[in-house]
C-alpha cells in the first residue's frame, strides 16, 4: 500500500511525499514523489499513532477485576481497545487492577480491530492517599507472593507497576519487579524533595506517575516530589496535558525544565471517560461527569480525565506552541525507548506502520495499526457499555 500526504511527520522531519507499506511495516519513505498511490491524504496530517501507557478504561468499560467471568471481563477489554482507536491510540498499556492482569494478558493474543496492547500497567493498590480528599488510604500489605503472582499472570507483558515509596515493606514488591525487569513508577506520594530523591535512588523508580498529581507539589522552601521528578533528568515523567490536572502554566514550566525526551503524555482515562453527562456510583460515593472534560468525585477530587492524549496534543501545540515535529516524541516515541518497545513510535523505514490521519485541526480522521485501518471517523462510532450506565448511573 502506498499513501501520500503533504505533511508526513517522519523521524527526519515533516515531508511532502509517500509512505510505502508492506506486511504492516514502513518499507520506504519517499519525498516529493508524483507516483500513483492507494490513498491520497493530501491536506491532512500523517502522524505517528499515539501510545498511552496510563489508561484505565473508557465508555463504561473497566479494567478492574469485577465479579464477572473471565470471558465477560475479556470482552470488556476488547471493547475498550476498539474504542481507543477512535482516540488515535494505536498502542496502549491497559492500566488494570493487580488481580486482573491475567485477563488483560489473555486479550493480548486476540486479533481485534482496535488498539494494540504493548504492555500492562498496574497502578496500586499500594498508594499512600494522604491529602487526596477522602480517598480510602487502606491497601493490602505488599507481599512477595502478590508481586510474584502479578508477574506470573503477566507472562512477560507486565511492564510497569506504580506505587508509593512510603508504603511499608514496599521492597517485597520492588525486589520482585526488578528481578523481572518490570519498570517501577513513583506514584501518589506525600514525600518531600529529599525523601522522594532518596526513594528514586533506593528503589530505582524510573518513571514518575502523572507528575504534579497525587504527589507533593513545588513550594519555594521544598520543591516536593514534583521537584524531585523534574530535576532528576534520568526519570521519565508521565504528564496529563488536559489543562485540568495541571494548569497551562504548570505544563509550560514542566516543558521548560524537563527534557522533552523524558516526557510522556498520558490520559489517565477511566471507565467513566466519555460516558453521558451525569452522576455515577463510585466506591460507596459517586463521581460526576460533564461528559467532555471533568470527572469529579463527591469529595471534590479529580479522578481521571474525560480528555484523551489527543486533547493533550492539541493543547500543547495550539496553546503552548510545541511543534508537531517535537510533539511526536512525547505522544508516541519516548515510551518506546523507555519501556523497550521495538520498531514503534515513529515513522521511519523498518518501523511498524502505526499512524493517524488528522485534519488541520488535529482531529482524528483515521487510525492505522500495522498498515491496517482500525478506525474511520466517517464509518465508526465508539460504543458505550449500556449495561454499565444502567447499573451505575444515579441521575
Ligand atoms: Zn491512573
């Protein structure tokens, strides 16, 4: 298959030319060619497929272990992956509960028309919730057995575990993860700058979970865990650029302080993302969704986002002035170098043909995974889990 556009964002910059795709890979990129093509996307933008490594669900499809059967839970994951393609996401680390890893892993091998599972991310349950507006602070004791079970369930797909450094006996988890080459992310911590810096070094955290959120912030006499994550140039930072989790000015500060090679846009989407506007049950309380932007719990806490990585991309390009030539590393490529995902995340000869076709407004027209169309905005509609809405909507 040969496709053309006057704006293809390759690893060598933006070109006017063609992509030749064979067996799911980019065989060749040719500049300024006038040859006949299969699809002419002139006027639209060809950009690397987005990769989201922190994403708990969407449209009522949850990745936590419910009381449903394995088959039913696997179906939820499949629907979730199909919907992700409409956000321009070609690769994802489904972010599931620690007891649902085997379910997500089982879906990895299924051929479906949707986003591809590139790894599995488990956030928690070992999170110190101090100061998080009424979120339950309790968690099970971290044991070696639990860690080993997660690794076994992942069958090599478990790539990232996020946890708080202040949790007691955390080394029961961290030691097992290190032995099995699972990356550790520092998450939900009240540690100050020095404590966070020591924790990064002692437990070898290589990622900071959604910087600025669920961590001590920057104060002029102690720059907190956020300051530790920004000043340490080895650690990669997840960043939510919806301008809700972080205000625009904080995003600007982070982009000035932190190497752009170490920033990774994430969504932190959840099963409540993109549900119809309303109030839904959540852990004995409730969560309010405005359907487009915010998800706020009954205690006033921002819990996940209604916006996607694509919205983050639009924000940093239109509002902060980051060029698309620079942005693709943060939406697609950096996660690949960081987590060892080969031949993805950029448009280059010999790489998988994972890309999106966007209009000039940076909206998704089509999504392609390994050269195959997995979403077309003119034909495909994301699907809502109606049963979830029926069971959980309060008003
Ligand atoms: Zn999360």
